[in-house]
RNA sequence: GCUGAUAUAGUGUAGCCGGUCAAUCAUGGAGGACUCUCACUCCUUCGACUGGGGUUCAAAUCCCCAUAUCAGCACCA
C-alpha cells in the first residue's frame, strides 16, 4: 500500500502544474471546478469589500474642528465616502467638538469648505456640541447601573493604582452615591480637574489602556463656542453614543483608535448595543510638510507660513492652491487603501494622479524663468504661432512676436549650448564671450536642429512678456510669461518644459502662479 | 515596561483559507517610438516576498523565534 502511494506521489511530483490539472480533471471534475472557483472571487474594486455591507451602510467622517482639513483627514474622508458610494446608505459628517480647548471657532467653516472641495457625498451633519444631553443621559444610565463611578482621585495616583491593577477607593461607591456625585458635577460642585466619571471595565485587563477609562470631566477654564457646559464628555463616551444613535454600520479610522475601539466596546456591552464593524488603517507619514494643526498654527503666527494655504503645508486648501485636484487626492487615497501597515505618502504618486486629471485641460504657454536678453543677428521680425495644446489645432494658437531680441531662461544660457531651437520660431547659433551671449539666425529647419541635438527651448520677446512670479515650495522664481495667461486666473496651465501651474492672480505688478508639478 | 498590530521593488498596492507566483497593477528609473516642451500617448526594460528556524511532496502564503516599525497605556480626538 505504502509503496504504491509513494510511487503515485513521485509520479505527480514530476508533472507540470498543467499536467496535474488535466489529471485532476480526469479523475474528479468537481474538485477541478472547485480549484478554479477560488480564483473567480478576485475583486475589481480598488478597495476590498466590506463585510455586512450588502444592505447598505451608514458611515461617518468625524473631524475635530481645530483647523482646516489636511491630507490625513482626506484619507478617512475619501475611504468612507468611497464605501458609502459603493454600497449606498448614509454618510454622516460629525463635528467632534467636545473639547473646547481644541476648537478653533473659524474651523467650523473651514471644515465645511474643505468638505465641499473634496465633493464628499455627505447626507447629514451633526455637531456633538448639540448632543450633550444625550451623553449625560447615557452617563447617568451607566452610573445608575453601577457600571460607572465618580472618581475624585488625583491623576497620578489613579494611574499608579491602575498600573498595579488595584481599584481606586471611589470604585466602591454605590450607584446612588455615583448619581449624586454626577448631579453635583453638573451643578458645578467640582473644580476643573478634580473629578472624572470612569467606566468600570476590567482592572486586570492585560492592556492598561483598557482599565477604568474616563467618560466625563469637568472643564470651566475655557468656554465652549456653542454650548454652555461644565461637564464635558470624553471622546470614548460621545463617540460610542453617537455611533450607536446614528446607526453606524461600519467605522473606518486610523489605528491610533484601535485602543478606543476596545474601550468603546465596554460601553456597547453595558448598554446592550450592537457593535459596528471596525476597520483601522495604518499610520501615514507625509514628508516635506507639517501636518499637526498646532504646528501649523504656530508657524502661521510666527510668520513662517503665510496662512493655512501656504504651499508648504499639507492642508487641502494648500493643495487646492497648488492646483491639485480633489479627484487626484481621492484617487491617491483609494489607491493607498485601508492597509494596517504604516506607509509613507508619496507626493510623486499624487502628482501622477493629478497630471492625469489636469493635463488635457491645461493649455501650454511659455514661461521664461530668470530671463536673459539676447540679440539675434540676421533674423527678420516675424510672428511665431504655437499651439495651445499640442496636436489639437481646434484649441487655437498663440501668436508670439519676434522683433530682433529674445529673452531666454538663464539656466539654458548657463548650459552653453552652441545651438538651440527657439520653439516654434527658428534655430540660432550661440556665441559666448565672457558674460555676453550673441545669437545668430541659423535657419528654420527643425530637422537640422534635431540632427544637431539642439535643445528646443521656450523664449519670449522683451516687449511681449508679462512679469510672472512662480511660487515653488522651495522658493519663488520670477520670470516672464505670455500675456494671455492673464486671462486664465484660477485655471491650470502648463509652462512648457517647466511644469504645471495654477494661475493664482493677475494685478498691476504682474502675474502670480503656483507651481504644481512636472 | 505593559498591551496590541504590521512587515511584498525607491513609493503605493495585489496575492496571503499552501501549488497555476522565477509574484499584480500603478508610480518611479533606464532605453526607444511619436512630437517644434523635460508634457501627453505608445513600446521595451529595471526593480521586492525583513532575517532565521519549523510544518509540508510543495511556503510570499501556515507555525515559532528574532529584528524593525507603529499605535495605545491623557480629565485630546
């Protein structure tokens, strides 16, 4: 028996995968079918399917109004949005303003602006500051059931007990004492910092983060913008209450909330609520920009940044200013997905996405950075005509006059080319003596320029260019560009051989454009 | 320290209930075609399973250990 088996196995070993499949099919067509079934369930979506989502979903985007939204927010916003669009259902914007210390009054509006820029499919907006009474009643319910207690221990003392897995004295109080204590909190009977309501969890929980975490605090030093309160809910209470009351089916958030999910589960259990499905995506590091709201605010105050839309920041308004399309951000975020792995955000990938959406709509123009005036000998005045978009005559032409001298980018001069092709005009030979450059007309034959490996460069006439400042994150560059660009304020253009830019404004001092990417 | 999670090309991502994976797609690099842009489009090409053990006929896929990274252990969210 064994000998036969060994022999068979050896035979199979020598077969190629295809041959094995054939053999399987001959022996058992059913198994063969099963084999291929597994492969069918490949998905076409960018994001994995959600479990329990077939009947539609209720999801939320829950920013804290402490400043404008940035790339980190965009990930949560677009991930949730994408799923709600896929499965149908409701997308709720929940403004988490339960900490007056972290509320910037101007942020309420900025958040709304950023959300409409992202074009999220929001169905309903709620403010947690409107819902304090709901939080209080759940709090009371928990206390009256003996699930929570009013704790007056000092912060450090409590932490020490927590680490030692021992109960604090307050934990012994009866439900009645707890209720009385909570009423006293509401009546202003406690100083800020002197009291907290804690949930009874499991003091022996292996994760110290789970042990008797706080639900409410007293805060009087900072008034709230929108609500007159002394007792403030902490996020685990307010989030759990709202997620349940608003009927969340799925919660997608960063893995920094993974411990909070565990804590909120205790509240759900006490209240007998059904838990939503939770998904936690990994941390996203973004280099080159400051992401922390407080860091940005500081920089603005110190004058390091010009404002929330400073091109050095990772805010959505800064991206918008740089000509990044919300579609590109959406696509980049969906591409990144909900993996739990920590990742580094790639500007390169975002730029590639943006180019996809922006290229076809951006007409081409000349921008001469750091212009150097060069006289061209032997050429008649004439007018060059260049397409606004290569290959598409229907989009029209730019007429660029040549009158004997040209402005060339200083960088090209530095390269000491012996011959260049002035794009859409003619070839010139360049001679250098010291700092001066002279150019001599060298025919109009494009092929000659190609054969001579002469670079084809952009140019303008001294009398024809409009001053243009191009804002780069690395520093501004000044130059001249075609005057017609003045009519394109707010639009994307491509400065040939320079890159894409958004025309920001046009005034008496010239144009300002913000560089996007190549 | 405690608790938990993760580890695929430069970057992001697919695969991960074992075989069809000398590993997908995108981005990026190199080269080329097209083109009066270093854009677009197209073609070719480069580049990765953290390390070590184990299980198995077979491991990117399962198990263990190591390492690294991240998160939480707030009267923030």
